[in-house]
C-alpha cells in the first residue's frame, strides 16, 4: 500500500450558494492529491505526457458525508492499494482540521498512448517506483 | 420512469490540455440536466430552497467511456427510475452529435432542512409531479 | 458594429457562498457569448484552430455592477465595435430577466499561429464575414 | 505599500485545450493570493463575513503576457499600493519558476453589509493592521 497526504485550503471559487464546496470541485482536489502523491515518489506526470503517455480518467466516484466549507484547511489522503497495471486506482479520504471525515472518493485512470489513443499499461518507471510499497506476496486484483 | 434530455455545447472552459472535457466538469453537466428535467415538470429548485429545503449531493459516480471534445454539442439524457423518497437518484447518459455514448453517471441527492440541517424527505409537490411517470405496478429494481 | 445576444441560465456551479456568480466565472459567459456570435456568422473557431490558428486572450476586464444569482436567465450581449485586425475586441453587457444591467466586460484576443506561436492577424475569412457590419464611412471610436 | 507572495501549482483542471491556463481561472489565483496576503497579517476574511461584512468584487482586470502551463509552479505577488477605504485594490504579478512575468492583474473589492447590502467601508481592524505598511506622508489617490 502506498499513501500520501496533501493539504488544501478551500477558497471562495470552490464554494456554492449552499456554503458548501460544490460537488464537482472534488475532482480538482483528487487530481492534486494523486499528482502530488506521484511527485513525492519522484514521478512527473508532465514528463510522462511529454514522453507520449497520458492518463485519462476512466471512472470516478465520490461520497459526500459532510460539507467542506470556505476556509477549511482540508487534508486529502490518497491511497494506492494495488500496484498499477492496465489501470491505476486511487482512493481518497478528505478531512477537515478537526479530522472529521467529509468525503471519500475513488478514481480509476488508464494509460493511453497519445498518438494511437490505445491503452498501454503502466510505464515501467512508475511500477518500479511503487514496487517497494507492495509486498512480494500481494496479488494484483 | 421519467426522463428528459438537454443539449449542451462544450466550451473552452470545459476542456483540459488533453483536449478532453475535464473529468470534474461533468458534475456541472449533470446538474444542468437534472435541474432542467425538474423545470420541465414545472418544479423550481430555486423555490424549494427559498421555502427552506436544499438538496445536497450525497453520492456521484461517473464512467468516462470516450472523451467529449471542444465544440461538441452534447445530449445529456437524465433518467429517474424510482420516485423520490428520502433520496433521489438521477442517472445520466451523455452523447455526442453522432449519438456515440461518451459518459454515464449517477447522482444521489438528499433533501435537507436548511435551518436544522436534517434530512427531510422529498417535498410533497415533487412527489405529486412525478407520480404520473411511475405506474402503480412498476417493480422497483 | 456587429452584435449578438446569448441566453445563459446560472447554475449552482456558477455560484459562490455569497449567493452570487463567482467573479471568475464570467470568463466562461463571455467565451460562450463571443463564440456563439461568431457561429451566428457561420464562423467556426474549432475549424480555425484545426487550420492552425488559435486565439489566446490578451486582456480581459470586468465590472460587476450587481450580482447575478442562481437560476437567473442571463442575456449576454456581445458587441464588436471595430473589425478585427491584429487583435479582436469583444465588449459585453450582461442583463438579468428584468433587463437590469449586472456586468460589463471586454476581452481582447490575438490571432496566433499554433506552430510558430507568432501573432498572425485575423484570418481573411473572418474579416470577410464581418465586413457587412462595418460601413465604409464609420469612424473608429 | 504592502506585498505578499504565494506559490501555486498549475493543475490539469486549470488548463484548456491550448495547453494554457484558461483565462477565467486567474480569478481563483488572484483570490488565493489576496486572501493569503490578508491571512499573513492575521486577518481572517471568514471572520469578517461571520461578523456581517462581505467583500464582493467590483472590478477585475487581467493582462495575459505569456501562457501559464500545466505543472508550472507559479508565484503570485500581490500588492496593495493604498490603504483600504471605501474600496480595496489588489494588484498582481504572476511569474513562473524561471521568474518570467506571465500575467498582471488588478481587483477592486468593496465592503458591503451582508444584511443591508449597502457599502460600508473597510473595517477598522483591517485598516489598523495595514497602517504600518503605509507611511504617514503617503497621500491616498
């Protein structure tokens, strides 16, 4: 298992007239969390794209347990339970400063060749970087 | 069953550098589709809120089958398979002009009293408006 | 002078916790207005880009006179006072249903060659399409 | 004069299909910069709102000199040249990591009583906090 945490301040742009973070804006929070998680390993998504592979989202799920509000300093915990293969699945938990769980989510991304548009599987470099976090006997799902 | 279709033009603001509609922006498309669906029945969410009930999102799921692209004229079909009760569940199918299915989604919203913050169930007016679409003998899936 | 009007419904995604349309979201409204204005002439920005020219924004100004609110059906009037040359300048007026002026804005865009990144001036086709709206004797303001 | 700098990483959500940060998204960058600037003084906009004053945007201007791109680590420098009175005017300069100036902007906000909707002038606490940055002999414009 690999996990990472990022901290994000809710700004006015994130809120809606309910005074909640608009439900569609969690996609941005998740994106930042998973990209910073990969960056913490030394992996650059920007370089991956420059080298010809992109990672479009295939599936996204969110559960909104309690509202996040303006000025909340959120912690987004992102977890990889399986090493990436054809897909990579990130799970999230979003907490406020009082460590109340506000939101859970899951995003599945695929690896696609930019030119052909065809799925290609996780790049070797990413698999290698994540290997230490997944014990030898774990069987990828 | 109740269903409704809206048409939305993808603008630059919706796209990301992949040339796709950013995955987080479908929340907006779904919102417009379900609100216009209710409006087509004569139901105003704005009035519902003014009368003290709001409808926060509890759960949202999206599957991204094919990219929506800049200038695509999308059709968002929204379906209610069950009459609203404590929750209301909207399902979506997003098509491009060639009627290719690009995206499917599902949003569950709850009815909450604005002052108390407590769940209250669907308003009688909405239940009444939707009644004709749900025949007595329909068996809930 | 060339002008065009579009109608846009304010959705929840547009609002912030003040109950106003977030100031940054007018950029989207302006974009839709100017692109639909060009479309009404038979001009496709998508085709322009495909042919190698893009139109990045050089300058944008907005004045927020009164708030736009959730569910408002806005009219965005867009005006071209001068034929496009190296730049094209769109002016906007945003009204609510009661025809109260809520917002004024102005966007200056340039024409850039996608490959070289260099400014190239308005495409001949666009100049030709707009010519009938700018009489020979009009004196530039 | 009072100035402050914040650092922001451009994410996918910020970009458009040109591979640039969408012009409308600078409003969010400016908001974060000015709110963090006030926070650095010990001033909380959240508390100001809770106490009955809100700060809607009256005017916003942006000039886009060079594109900001995905993964850029931006520096947003925000400057107050005058102490706040009926209005407060923030100026911005946005730089990339190579310290190239990408964007300049200016936002004018007003102080409004939440209940009456009437302008009220800057709160005494904010004026007091900013006083040390404006020498006695400076003449407000």
